[in-house]
C-alpha cells in the first residue's frame, strides 16, 4: 500500500478535471511515494474545479501553463510539503525525474497531446 502516481498522454480531448480515463492513452511518467508532487497536483485539481472529497483515483489535465508552474515549483523547491502515513517522503533526488517529466510533457503538449495526472493510494 502506498502512493502510486502516473502521468498519461492522449490524443482524446479531455476536460480539466474529473473525466474518465481515455481508452487510448500512453503512460509517460510514474512516481512512487512522491508526496510533495502529489500535493502540488492536488492543489491544481481543486483550483481547476475538482470536487472529489479525496484526491484519489481522480484525474487532472495539465496544460502548458501548468507545466510552466510545475517547473517553477520544482526548480525553486516550492512543491508543498505533503504528508500522510502511506505517502512516503519526497527528497532532492526527485528533481531530475520531475524536470524530465516537465520537458517531456511540454514537448508532447506542443505536438498536440493532452497530458493528465492520476494517482491512487
């Protein structure tokens, strides 16, 4: 048991939050127990109008502005400190993976893909 986190890309148009997972999608990133990134995604989900009581098994689309904001948070060590007994811990060793995701997502969005995040714990 623990926090499993995924980023997917799809050509299927999707709304901002609370959509069904498209049938055709590609997994472009996976994180295990990176709670600070999860906390950042959770805040984004609620800012975009998400209504789930728990940020678990729901989806949030990331657009180019979101990717820019994520990059800024990662580079400037501003991911929110997020804790839960099942979440594990985030550390500085995560930065390279996070920035790899930022570069990949940015390029894929520029090429017409829709990017989204989902997790389960």
